[in-house]
């Protein structure tokens, strides 16, 4: 009787061992896959961060060139105009005075643009103040009216996060100026208990969105939106885009504190 059941026992043991082996293999395979995905995400994040750092260095170099070269040339032109004006009649002197005023404004714009390109400027004057100055410069052009709500008076984001949020703000404003045909835009910086929120809305022509909306893993069409997506990935922020033809565009970035 025992001898008759022996093959059944052996078969049961072998089957159990095989099942356990398969289970362990599946668990091990899933762990290795998860490890591979984590390493892949870390690798992609490192690549994105390197690209952003290269861009920041490039912007810093451009900032220095603007300040040192263009600013110096503009100052020399202003000196030459001062020397020239003493030998002109009254009508021509008025034209020189007007030219000097335009030149003064250009020098100021160059200095402000140079400052906005420098990442360490964030640490000196703060995220909200830098955004406010950029908006004032945009408004002075008369091309568009941008309203700014500063809701972070009592909060200073870490410099590393601030520079990313600021660059995303710049991308959004540039997109509005280049593509939206908007007459008004609204920018707000707010905080909740554990989040920093940047919102930018315009009344422009908008764009066609996929029926399901843009998801985190989607590849946006324009470089501006792509840059926003990349920066969000690096700092762990979430973003959303709401837009439709003739109804403007609303972009929100939510960053954990």
C-alpha cells in the first residue's frame, strides 16, 4: 500500500518544489524589474538634471556677456551722445536727449535681463520679487497686461526649488508672448500646508488638447512645455494644463515643500 502511494508522494513533493521555485523566480524577477525601473528613473533624472545644469551655466554665461559687453557698448554710446550734443542746435539736441533716454532705458533693460538670467539672483532677492520684476518689464512693453498675485510673503522656497520654479515661469511667459495672442494674463504664487503652487493663465487663442488631457508621461509638442515637464520631473513636482481653442491656457505647477 505504501509502495503504491510512494510515486504519488514523490510527485506531490516535486510539484510543490516546482511551484515554490516558480513563485520564487517570479518574485525575484519582479524585484529585479522594479530595481531596474528605479535605476532607469534615477538615470533619466540624472540626465535631465545635467541638461538643466548645462542650460543654467549657458544662461549664466549669456548674462555675463550681456552685462560686460552690451552694457559697456551702450554706456560708451551714451558718452558719445553727451559729447556730441554740445555742438548741435536746439532741435538736434532734443533728438539727442530723446536718444539718450531710449539708450538709458535699453541699458536698464539689459541689466534687468542679465540679472534674470543669473540663477544666484534668486538667493539675493527671492523668487516672488524676481517674478514681479519680470512681469513689470513685460507690462512696460505695452504688449500684454499681466497681473501678479504674491501669496508667499511669509515663505521662501529653497534656492534649488526656486530656480526651477522661476525658469518654468519664464517658459510660460515666453509661450504666452510668442504663441497665445493674449491681451491679459494672470500669475499667482501660493502655498498650502505642504505645497508651493505656481499658476499662469492667459486669455489667448489656446490650443487643442487630447481628450484625456496631457498626462505626466506624455511628450508635449513644444520645447517650452517639454522644458516644464523635465523640470517638474527633477524636483518631484506635478503639473497640469487646461486649454482649448479660443479659451486661453491655464498651467499649474504643484511642488511639495
